[in-house]
């Protein structure tokens, strides 16, 4: 894998990653006022495309610094979503802080914020105020429930949004009870949708010179992610969902590992039956089509599970691959960076974080150069002197 190279802090400030002309957003300055995951992840996507991103935090810091386990004021979430950004700390509750914030905003091409409706306006960095001064501004508002409507002032988190939108129901366990998806999938999806909409607005800005107010709600992202489920429910009202194909599921191997087998089509089922020596599956014509197998999913899964339990993971890996059956070993997250295919594609880069050592940072899929050479996520207020100090005018003039 390639290793990331980092300059000393003063050199990093003088030679920003955004000057790399090979990246599509080089020269674009983004002011990231957001906290948590969705907004910062949107900023990260823009950063990995070459934009310069200045992250603003309150005196207590972005609350994601303390999400889950932490070391030295940093968490995995914060490191992931804020790599490569330059960080300033501003107390927007004071007149001086609001003036500093407004000055930063006046020099930005894109602003990303996830305040509750009305907060940015009170700080003088709302869409109406800033776009009047700078018509080319792309302004991104990320919220839980949207910018208007009966729930506009309600708080929202990934977990509560999973519950409210039916995602937990779609992820029912073996006991039939709804349960949350373990990843912050709504947050990350919201960040991705926001980044996509931002890039579209930046393209329009380049073509016409006009800015745009981009509004993305977690509610919208969660609905878009699972739209096929809501369509399926509309097509078959009052009916519970059924398996799309069978046998499919997670099965235990003889050596204590697990393997996930997924059935794609009728031809694959026939190959699986041959690989397992299941003559009764081949002769039973009711199993030749997925429509017949779906209603016997429990029976087929039980039979496949009994077979899988008799062999090791290595045995099934070889056999299923040889017969072109969809499968994957169930790995832990810490095993992923060592996977041969992951290493071949350079999915992760060795990311050196002062005080913590090296962590695996995933690059932006599809971005030029694979895993980007980003600086570590900033310490709280790390770049205050550059952007808020006496020499800030020079910083604005020399970068972006």
C-alpha cells in the first residue's frame, strides 16, 4: 500500500493540498460549519476531490470528537470525517466570534452547515444574507427533517431516523424484532447525497456564475436508500415482505468461522445443488424458479446450513468459487485492510496521526489517485493563527 506523507504543521499550512491541479476541485474553498457525521462527511468528499476545506468548531469542539471511544481528544468518527481539513475554533456566541465567522464566510465558494433552522441566520451566516453579498455562493444546509414543515425543529440522529423511516423494520433480526443497522448509514448516505448535490451546484456555478441553496435532509436520504421497499409495499399492500431468493444467509463453518451465501438466479441454484450433491433439489421442479424457492426459504436455508457446518471456511471458499456461487467470508472490520484484493486496489492508505500512530484511511472511491494524501484531522483550533490571525489576509490571498 502507498503511505501518506505529511509535512511539518507550518509547511502544511503554507502548501495546501488544494493547489494540486490534478484534482477536479483544486482552488475551491469550502467553509465547513457542520458537526457530527453527515455534514463533515460531505466536506470530506469535497476535500478528497481537491477542495480546500476550513472546518469551524465551537470552543467545546465538534461533538463527534467524543463519539464512542476516544484517544487524546479524537475519535474514529472525527478522524474519518475530517481528514485533510484545516481547523479553526470560533466562539460564535460573541461579537468578535461572529465577525470572524462572517469574514471566513465572505471568502468561501461553498458553505456547509447543519445548524437547526434559524441558527445560522442569527449568526449572520444564513443563506439569504450571504447569497445577497455573493450571488455565486453554493450554500449547503443539512438537516434531519428538512428546512420547513411540522417537524422542522425536531432533533434527529441516525438511529432515530432509522426508526422513523422503517429502516429498523427492514433490518429485523431472527426474532422478528426491528433493530438498527450497526453503521451510521443514514448519516453517511446524507453526506454523500449532499456532496453530490453540491458538486452539481458547483458545476452550475461554473457554467452560469449563479449560486444555489442546496438543502438535504436525513429523512430524504433514508427514504431514497430504501425506496424499493416502499415501492414493493405499494405494489403488494397489506402483505409482509418475502425473501428475494433462497437459499441465502449467514452460515457457520466447521472451524468456527461464518460465510454468507447469496443466491442470484435459477442457474446459480442449479450449480449450488450440483456442488453440494443435492439431487433432490435438482429433481424437485418446484425449486427450479426463484418464485418457488422463496416460499421454502427456511427449509432451504436449514439444509444449506447443515452442509456448510460439515466443512471448513477454506473448503467452502474453494468449492463455491469453483462453481461460481456468490459468497463471502464474514470478516471483522479490522481484518479488511489486510485482504489481498483490498491491498491490491489500495483501498486504504497508511494515515499518520500525531500522538496516535498510523491508522487505515479509506480513499474516495473513483477519485483520481485512489487513497488521497490527506493531512490528519485538525486539532481543535490548530489553524487559528493562519485564518484568524494578523496574517490571515495573506492566507486568503495565497490559497484557494
